[in-house]
C-alpha cells in the first residue's frame, strides 16, 4: 500500500502554533485569554490571573502573538491582550483530524464525522 502524504501549504504556520502551545505556561495564558472573551485582559490582569509576570509573561505573549493566537492592542498607556485563537485552534484540530484513518483498512470506530 502506497502512502501519499501531501503537506498543506500552511504547514509552517500550523507548526508554529503547535510549538507556541508546547509550553504549559503559554497554554495557560491562552486559556485565560480565551476565557476572558474578545475584550481581552490588560497585561497586569493577565499576569495576576496566570501568576506569570514581568519578562516571562512578555516572552510568552510575544510567542503567542507571533503564532497568530493572541492579539495585542494599545489603549492609551495600557496594553490589552486578547485571544484570537478560536478559529486557529479549530484549524489546528482539523489539521489533525481531517485525515484520521485515511490509510487504515477499516474506518475508526470513534472517527468524528467531519
């Protein structure tokens, strides 16, 4: 049986997103921002809720922004961070699930109907 795996054109972005979520702290930051909703949180509030502050929080947020999972905007002298991850996380899930059992002889019993 020949296995033909074609890589999607957005593989680099998908890999960057998975890499960004490869840290417990970044995953926690994203989860807190998703829970906060589209209004987001100030850096201070985000730090308090995650118990991550200073340069460590800045580093994690920077990586999440670069991966397209978090957005930052300035309101006066305040920086607001908001998750823009809803579609991105869904895209990441679909990246993994769309080819579920594609090369199997029989369909998976728990295969999601996509």
